[in-house]
C-alpha cells in the first residue's frame, strides 16, 4: 500500500507520478511479481514482446520519496524507454519497498535506521529475479541495481554493503553480485543532505530524514548501526562508507554510474560529484562514470525520468559492462600429482586442486632444518622427518596458500587428538609456468625461514590432462 503524504511538497520532490506513453517501437510486456509477503514487496518487470533469443541484462530500479513515500509507477516511463530504446535487449524492473513509516520510523527520540530494511527489500527483489531468471529470460550474471533520489541512495548502499544485504539464492551456480549501481538525482551524504534541506527547504524534510536514519545525536542519543557500529547517519551515507572503506571493510560489488541534472536543485548536485570523487579515490579498480553536465539529463528532479537521453545513458552504461570471457588458468585438477625439486631428492609436495570450491591443498614432506644428533632415534620413521600442509585459493596460474602445522597426535589413533593452529604457521605461493613447471615460495616468519623451490612432476602421466584442461 502506498502511503499518502500529508502535504504536497515532500510528495513533489521525489514522488512524481510519471505518465506512461506508448513506447516508440515494439510492444512491451509488464508483469507484476511478488518478491515477499508484504503488500509493498512487489515489482513490475518490463520486457519486450516477443522476448529476445538471448538472456537479457536487467536494470532493477527503486523509486524515490525520501524513504517515506513513492511508488514503482514513478519509474514506468524510464523502464519503458530502457526496453524500447535498447530494441528490447535490456529488461527493466521497478520495485516497491516498505516505507519508513510502516517500518517504525519516527521523527523524535533516537529512532531507528529503517533504510536498512528497505535495502534488504531491494536485495530480496534482486535475488527473486535471479532465482526466476530462466522464466523471464534474464541473465542472472548481468543484473544492475539503481534508483532515483532516495532509491539511488538505496542502490549505492547495497553496492557498498553487498555482503551484508545480499540474500541467499536457490540457483545451483549461485547468484552473482550486481554488475553496477546506477544513481539518478541521488542523495549519498545524509549529514550534507540535512544541511542542504536546512538551507534550501528550511528543514522541511527533517522528519523524513529521521524516519529513515534515526537521530544524529548527541541529544537525543544518536541511532547506531547494528552491523558497522557507526552512527546511522554515517553508516547510511554511501560517501562515508567509501571514505572509510578500509576501516569498515567495505568493497563495492560493481561499477558505478552517477547522473544528476544541472537543472535539478531539489537535491544537491554536489552530492553526485563528491560521492563520485570518493569512490574513485577509494576504489581505483572499479569504473565510476559521473554526469552532472547535462549530457544525460537536463530537467528538474522528477522530470528527468521522462527524458529519453537518460534512458540512452543507462543503456550505454549497461552495454559497456560486458562480462569478460573466462580464461582458464593453468591451475586445474590436471595439476594433481607428486612434485619435487630434483636437486633435493627425497622431499617434495603432493598437490590437489578442488575446482568446486576453488581451493588447493598441498602436503609438504621435508626434513628438519638441522640434522638431529646421530644418537637420537624415533619409534616410527626417521627423527629428521617433517611434514606440513598448506591450503588456500587459486586464481589463474597462481595459488596463495596458508601453511599449517599439525601436532600432538600419535600413529594410527585418535588419542590424544591432534591439533592444527587455524591462524597458520606461514605462507606459501605456487606459481605455475606450465604443466610441468612451478615455483614454490615460502615464508615461516616465526623461524626466520623463507625461500624458493623450483619443482617439476615426479612422473609425467598427468601432463596431457593438464594441457587439455588448460586448453593448450
């Protein structure tokens, strides 16, 4: 159910009921789908008729409304334009989500951060579309989150806190994270928005802000984010998350597009530029595209949603986010074998690759760093024998492993129970130069041991399998 605003101005700022003109070319089908049990947990999915032969990338959008109002219908024109102007190659979804008043947001007291539940609704809708991707001919690996105004804030929040908000999926191959987050006329800095509201709107929207983020403090006491331990006004600001990404362990799921019309002063245009700069500084590995000059939009806050140039910019950005063709590295089960350095015969490595979990396990059989005294004996084996294990992920031609020491056990019995220090005993890197050539680098800081060991296979039986799996 859509909450009706108590006065006209907050409704106008973010909740324009956009008309839905007939698309310029091609028929468009709109399916209304439920993604949760609440009456506001619904979305409209826009696709071409007939569906294209190939699975479609999908833009999943959240409406504005200062977190307290709005409807998915506001994005009807934009979604139709995205589908029609892409010649039906891109799908668009517009979601409703539970509003702050319904989630217990209040204007007084410490309050609560209801926007986090809205972000969870957004993530739930996204995952539902991935779970049903085949039904609607969507590509689950090419999905994007986005939104307008407060919806842009939610999209950028999800992108930066993906591991927290992402929902479990029922796809056997998993649900890939969003390829990008698209912000249109967005709010990305809550304290700065509050200041802008005070100067531009005479704090007309202060209550709406507090319904979504609680009190800023100190009196009444500030709302505190339960996951990050930060003030809700900070944890809820994407720009703060970017600027403090190292301390907070923040990493974006995908690239970012930020569009803000120079003709829009309902929300501060500086938010997009400042947030974009913070993203580029914190995350140089992602693409951040910022348009505040009028290339993509020129109208007022809500009018831009009907501009065809806006849809064109979104389409171009989505089309540029191409999934790179997978390249098979050398590390495959074809590496499973016994390896050694011919110059140190009698010691070596058993390597096992587990592609399902993308992990490598290594057994390292070697000797003590110094020969034990001649009169020292062992009941089983030789006093100088030593063995270690290593395990960790691999990527391409390289495995980065943690070395482990297991101790305390006895031969062929479970008493006493052997113990392995989960913090590790050292580190090991294995770089494969070919199917019969690798370099092991190791460091055991506690003993001051480090070095490199060139290794080859003891026998060549698995070389053909390795070359076949690596596509050589």
